[in-house]
C-alpha cells in the first residue's frame, strides 16, 4: 500500500504544478482563454533595394520563405502588442528580426512570418521556438537552425544546405544541391527525391528515412534509431562501411568499382539499404 502512495503523490504534485502554470498564464493574459493570435491581423511591408544575403532571427514565431512575385520583396507578419518585428535592407543584406515577447502568453495557432524573396540570395535562418519552411526557391548557401520546431524544405535548388533541428523533425523533399548536411538531436529525418554530390545525415535520437536519394558520397548515422535508405544507383559502385552495435543490417562492407562511398552507422537500431538502378 505504501508503495502505491508514492506514484499517487507524484502525480498529485504534477497536477498541482500544471494548475499553477495555467493560473499564471491566464492571469498574464487578462484571464482570457481565447487565442491572442487567432484574429489574424497582419501587416505586409514592401522592401526596395538589392541584396545577396538574407538573415532571419526569430525567437517565438515561425518562418516561411517563398519566392517573390514580380521580383518584389515583401515581409508579411502578425500584428500584436507582444510581437515586435523589424525588417530592412542595408549593405546588400535583407535582415528580419523578431524580438522576445515581453509577457508570457498562450496561443493555439503558431504565429508566422512570411518572407517573399527575390533573386538567389544566401539564407541564414535561426528560430528559438518556431518552425522553418522554404518552398519553390533557388538559393546559394542555406543555413537553417531551429531550437524547438520542425524544418521543412520542398522543391528548392541550393548550392550548400546546412540544417539543424534540435527538438523537432527535418523534412526535405525534391531538393537539388551540391552538399547537404542535416543534423537532428530529437526528431526524425525524412528525405525524398534528393540529388546532391555529398549528403551527410546525423540523428541522435530519431530515425533516418530517405527515398530516391542520389549522391556520390553518403554518410548516415543514428545514435538511437534506424537508418533506411533507398539509393538511386548501383550497389557495386559504392565502397561501403557499415557499423551496427545493437541491431540488424542488410548490407555489408565492400569495395566499390568507383570512388563513391557509403558510410553507415547505428548504435541502437537497424540499417536497411536498397538500390534502384
């Protein structure tokens, strides 16, 4: 009986803590349950000037980057007393910054900044709490970093893509690049229709799934999770190095007929690779 009282007491404490957080959140939100961003009021700024790079830093908001219509650069963002957004073009750089919310707040619809870019600039995006998405773009270097939020890139052509999602998944679809580096700490990686010279995929806690992957130099490592790859090419062309500590694999080490290489590792999880020539 005494052993049962311990988990009951812990559950009761967690419930009390949750209620306290809810009360504090309602108090700072004028005791309203409504979503403070639900009404959807937004502002669009049109920016003039040329730029070769894009620097975005958002703390508590998501970011979506899209191609500009008729070459006109625009920044569309939610208007709210707790959101401060600044954007400008100076010295060949388009900068978008969203400052920290001055008060604690609860919302059910994540606020988002939409940025319509012109040309083929380099892109550097950082979000603390918010997702990152890019669609239908041609870019030079692209660096994406999200602390808490997913990262999604679709139908893009870039020179070099570096993606890091600390707490969230990474999804890359129909992307062509010279090099791709994708790192996730807590979250899965899903890639479809990828073409690059070099691809490096690192997942600490989460699996790696890649379909229609075309690359000469491929590295895929999962600390806790599985590696599943569908590679466009012939198996005999690749020199394969595979290391699985606890789990299964369907491919073994081999010397290839070309300089193509495939490095695979799973500490706890399986490795499964198929080839489609």
